[in-house]
C-alpha cells in the first residue's frame, strides 16, 4: 500500500505548502519541502533505505553486564556450552536481549536459535533485523577453550553471536545496494575450523 510520507523523516504529517506556486508539499515534523510524488513511497522501502545508509552495527554486547547476569544463580541468563540444545541457546539469547546484555538499535530486532532437522542435525542463528525478512546465519557451534569456565565461554559465545548477526545484516544491506554480500554463512568446513 502506498502511504504518503515525508521522504526525509518518514512522518505522515505532510500538507501542501501554502507559499508554493508549483505544488510543493511541506512536512510539519521536520520542515522538508518536496513534491507529492516523492512522498508516495512504501513505508517498508523507506525503512529499508534508511537502514541501508546506517553505518552503526544493529546489535551490541555489553560484556561486563553479561558477566554480572551470568553470575546470578538461577537468574534468567544461564550459561551455555557447546553441548547446549537449541532450546537452551534460544532461552539464552532471549534473556540476553531482555536483560540488556545484548542491545539492538531497532525495535523488534531479535536473535534466535533454530534447530535444523535432518541427518546432520544442527542449530543455526536466526536474525530478525526488525524490518524485512528474517536472516538465517551460521551454525551455533563454538569450541570451548581448554580450562575455559562456563561464564567466560558464554560471554565469548554471545560476542560471536553479535558479530555474526551484525555481519549478516551488513551483508543483506550490501546486497540491497546491488553489491555482492561479503559474508559466508558458514559451512561444515568452517565449523571444523572453529573447533
């Protein structure tokens, strides 16, 4: 559905400009002056365009807060291991977002762990950027270092998840701009190298 919006700030609060002699419109929110045709954009396209010019990563990990939250016995954020099932990983990602351990710049953006059934059962990262299609990323397998405690492992795992999610979103934006994405979504060989 076409919705007339300000091409600058996406506000629907637009009216014909009283001082214009050639049919320009003005945004009451930001004051931009434009022709009506440029206001007829799909809101989804405008949000995608605005996202494409953003340079800041979508997700951010607060490692210090992650460590604090993981040390709370019985708290919502529990440590994971290389042997955690998809449900445990999903709950950890949900708790990290809910507790502010992982923050996103866009409402509705989220991270998920999905089980992929089949002969080679595995868990993959799902990234909901808050607008557009959900992205499916690499397998959620990461080798635990010798002597690494569960809290340190989980913080490192969350950091890797955030990096992977931001790389997926960045690859999608490059593709939207007509460039070839520079991200490898992960193969079995990549997983072996991480082990």
